[in-house]
C-alpha cells in the first residue's frame, strides 16, 4: 500500500497526539565546536590569539543571533539523548590549561554570558608562570562558566611514541595517558570526567577504543568540520581558531552552524 505525502504527515500528526513523549530526532544539525588555546597578548605563537580578537569574534556571534551552548548539551544531541538544539548553536573549548584564560578571558566570558569547556592535561597545571594553578582552575570552575574535561595526562604525540615503544609498552603508555588524567581531574575538580580532546588532533581506531575503555563517552579532534551524528563518538571534529584568521574567515566557520529549518548567516560589517 502506498501513502501520499498528505497521508504520511497526517499519520505523523496522529502519532504525535497519541504519543506526546515520542520525538523525532533531527539528524541535520551541525555544530561548530571552536578550539582555542593561549590568549596572552605578549606571547607569540601559531596557536595564540589576542583577547581583543577573541572578543571581536564573540561580538560577531552575539550580533548575529548565535547561541553558545555547553559542550555537554551538544554531546547529548550527538549521542541521540536530545532531539534538538537551539538554532545556530556553537560550542567554545579551550585546550591545555593556559593562565591567560584566567587573566584575560573571564571578563569577556561574563560580558557576553558565555560558557566553555576547558580541556586540561594535568601535568602542566601549576607547572610554570604561563600555566593555570589548581586553585585558579578551581576558581574558573566555580564561576559556573567552565566545564573541565581531559586532554590526556601530559599532551603526548601518540604517533611519535608508538614508533619509539614496543607494542606492550605503548599499550601501557596509552592506558596511563587516558586513565591518569581522568583520575587526577576527577579528584581535583570533584566532577566526573567523560570527554577527551586528542592532543595534536592525533587519533586512530586503537586510540579511540582505548578512550572508550577508559570511560570516555566522546572525544574531539581538530579536523576542521562541524560536529554531527555522522561522525564516530571518539572522533567528533572541532575547528582550531587562531589569531591569523580574519573576521571573515571566522564568520565562514560559524556560518556552518545548521539546524533542520535554517542555515546560519553572519554579517561582519
């Protein structure tokens, strides 16, 4: 038996009335997850960004109706636990554990009512003048603007370490990187660590499986694509944003935010 399109949508309407708790997932949602690093205006580096440039990017999103959502809300959608997200949803994440987030970015976060995830590798915390201390990390957490998640224990280059080690030693090393970071961060923050960002964006099938074995629910790359349900849970992409991007280049990234009903649009002038 064949249904006309009118009959099909009538059937959906009847089902929605009879079963109001039943929802139909929107698989077309695409989420730009932005990855930042250091914001020290006096420090040169390929992954550095001035606080002024960061604020200009946040203003672009505010002026153009984007919604900055917590990463965990995006994760819930990507896992199929949430049916939808606000139109033009974007996620902020800051990698490593730079003190400049504490020094320069908190006022901007407050000004624009932002939320972000800090992907931390514990070995660097309280490890030098440019790194966050454990006390500062705790203060960031207590603002309610920051969620803390794992970036492995000491930010290894897994490709290089695999070449240097026997298969047995490498397996032990990977296990340590996954579990030690998770255990330390849970002890220090008092929250469950379920998310992981891959150092240098390096990942493969073996690493993905080990992350899952260690208890991570989702992991993130820097593959410069929007996150959506088509990607594997342990290889959801992010965009690494650097100072070298023009505001037009930044706009082209966030313009990829997409929901079922509309595609985002940014004005930069």
